[in-house]
C-alpha cells in the first residue's frame, strides 16, 4: 500500500474536503476517467477487491470462498469484516445499496 508522507500539510482537512467536493462535481464517466489517471492500475485493483470483499462479506460468503476468489489472505478479510462490524449504519446502507445493484449495468 502506498505510504503517506509524514510531513505536515497545511489545512489537511480542507484539502480532503475539496477533494470530495471535486469528485461530487463530476459525472460518472468523468469520475472513472479521473480515477483511472489519478490511481495506478494496482491501486484501482486494490480498491476494487476491497469493495467486492465488503459485498461478499455482507452476502455471508465464507472467508475461504472470498480468499479463493480474490487471492487475498484471511487477515485482510478479517480486517475488512471488522470494519463492517465497527461501521456506522450509513456505511451498511451504502453497501446494501451497492450489493443490490449486482447484475445491473454500472454505466
């Protein structure tokens, strides 16, 4: 995973808020183009795997099945499972919404 510089950044919260604001201003096609250029292909795959694992955990798939499907270790799956168990209810609603879209076209 990429490492963040330890150097302090002025107005870190403002930078993050501006980032999310910029993302929200883009259409879905623009967001895809933006992230394809912002992230490496490895980073995109890493995020895609995490998102898929969250959905599979919500669907009650076994750790072994998830591990075999995505080539990740049990520790990674356990960490993501813990994230779900500690998440705010809004996150579970989002995961449920995204999971219900399976089989539908994204764009």
